[in-house]
C-alpha cells in the first residue's frame, strides 16, 4: 500500500463510468458522494452536519466524498482545508471532466462502501433522511430514494411554473420510459442510496442531471424504498439548472429507451445499424408523408381536382421529396453536411437524393398499384404501405450515396 500524504486530494479515475464489484482491503458500510460546483459558502456546513449525524449512527463506518469540478470559487480548496477536522472526509478535484452525473459516478468509483449514496452540496436535501434510507438499504432494498412525492415529502415554496415543469418532465419520462420512471414516485431525485452490487460492473452513460434514471435503467435494482422529504430552499449560492438541463434530460430519456430493454437488445442485434439516424430519417419521412397525403388529397380526391391517381402521386411525391431533402440535409445528416457546406456540394446532394427518391417513387407507384389492385382497395392505405417500404430503401441508398458516412479502414 502506498503512503498517502495527509490532506491529499483523491486522484480522478479515467475511462468508463463503471463501479467495480470488488472492493479493496478497506471496506466500510457507507460512502456518500457530495457533488459540488461553486458551493464555497455551503460546503463547511454540509460536511459538519453530515459528519455529526453519521458519527452518531455509524461511527468510523462511513466516508464523505466531495467531488468538485474545479469550482472557480475554490470549493475544493475549502473542502480540503476541512480534512484535518473531519477524518472521514475525502476530496476530489476534477479538472478534465464536467457535469453532475459523471461527478457522482467518479466519486463512487473511488468509494469503499458497500452502500453508495449521493446528496446535494447545498443543504437542499435534509440530512436526517439519510438514516431512514440507510435502514431501508440495510434491510432489503437495493435502492432507497428520497422522494418529494410520498408521505412526508414536498417542496417548500416552488412557483407554479417550476412545479409544472417538474411534473411535465416526469410525465414525458413516463411516456418514453415507463419501465424506469414508473418504478419511483420522484425520478428527478438526486438524493438516494444504492447497494453497490446493484450497479457494479455495469457501464453507466449518463448525461445531464438525472443520474437516478441511469441507476434504475441500467442497474439490476430489485426492491426500491422511498422516503419522503421536503426539498428546502437554498440559502447560499445558486442553482446550476438552466434550459440546457431540460434538453439533456430528453436526450437522456431517448438514449436510455434505445439502449435498454427490448429495444436495446434489438439494437445490439443489428450491431452497427445507425438507429438514431434512421429514427431522424423516419421522422423526416413522416413529415413528408403528411405533405404527400395532403397534396394527394388536393389533387386526386373527387371533391377536389380528381386527377388520376398515378399523376397525382407523382406530383405529391416530388413535393414531399423537396421537403424531406431540406430536413435531412439540415438535421438527419447535419454532422456530415457540416463538412460539406458549399452550395455546389449541397446541390449535388439534392440531385442525388432526388434521383434516388425518384427511383424510389417508381418503386412507390409500383407498390401502390400492386397493393391497391391486389390487396386492399383503399388508395390511402395502399399509399401508406408503399411509402413505408420505400422509406427503408431510401434510407439505405442515401446513407451510402448522398450523405456518405462509410468509414474507410
Ligand atoms: N461536480 C459537479 N459538477 N457538481 C455539480 C454540477 C457539476 O457540473 N452541477 C451541479 N452540481 C452540484 C451542485 O453544487 C449541488 O451540490 C448539486 O449538484 C445540485 O445542483 P443544483 O444546481 O443545486 O440543483 P437543483 O437544486 O436545481 O436541483 C436538483 O433537482 C432535484 C430536484 O428537482 C437536483 O440536482 C437534485 O439533486 C434534486 O433532487
Ligand atoms: Mn440545489
């Protein structure tokens, strides 16, 4: 074992965000991570309150790990200066990595506890709730979450807007990821304890603030306990939440949706298939479908122009192609287009896209007629089937030819 200088900072783990199952020689019951960014005026009080509380209940069997992202106000320095007074305190200063969720996992990676936890460093999470959560995990639960939405929980004085946004985000999450958000009443909580074995040796991949989603989504979490708590107001410093966190939250939900459960298995199955890109392409296709349907109606329907089906379809299809090119070029393949922004290159892509889609359109008309005459005599349903099959064709060929992203080895 190496000799550790007094007051030295923890070194920052690198590589995958993965907590290992095996503990070193020194194992303890509980490791609590306190992520901080610009909490200079809070850190001492947090450390003091938590130490007092835990010294009484589990003396010597816990550690506090402050993970600070190199705060410009020197939070890490203040924390470091507290170490002689609080022997259970350890401090990490991260200089090359940023973000709340990854800070928490980096802290867990150096932890020696069989139970891992996280609490905000701004005193908004009442410390005494920890004891109830420790009890729960000590008994049967794999995870104990402090919740604002069970008995004894609440928020102190949130505006209507903030409550609305918080509940809206939760509802959206329930729709996208019911298997994860349906299991806890307060999936936004950043105050929870988890048994090491429930997340050990799983690579976590969080973005933004909501690390609990990651733990429930990717870990093997059996029983979950919830303990009510009141989210206090901040007295010092300020919240780091901005609009960016809402966008990251949605991004996080979608990524979890695609990489866990049935969909995750499917995407592993088809290996290198660019799922995200295909979904965007499909969404653009959907907008094209709408354009196509409306124009087809305007041209073909007996109550409007009542042109012949095939002629109507060719025109509506071409208008949809123009719509789709615009969105694919500026969104679906934005990363590719970024490097080829000249208008001549853009024109070339448009011509290729058009050509491929025209070939697709021929296919489309063929499928449409086949389906219409031999399977189902409804021009709209037939059109829908034709469009769906041609979308797959269009995606592949365009991926290979128009927005070329094949990697050369
Ligand atoms: N290391 C690190 N890096 N810490 C960070 C970062 C970062 O990029 N951003 C924020 N923190 C720390 C803060 O210093 C604080 O201790 C904690 O993470 C929470 O950040 P706040 O900015 O105070 O968040 P909040 O009070 O709005 O938000 C919280 O929302 C939930 C309830 O809706 C969450 O963070 C949850 O913990 C909380 O339960
Ligand atoms: Mn806060």
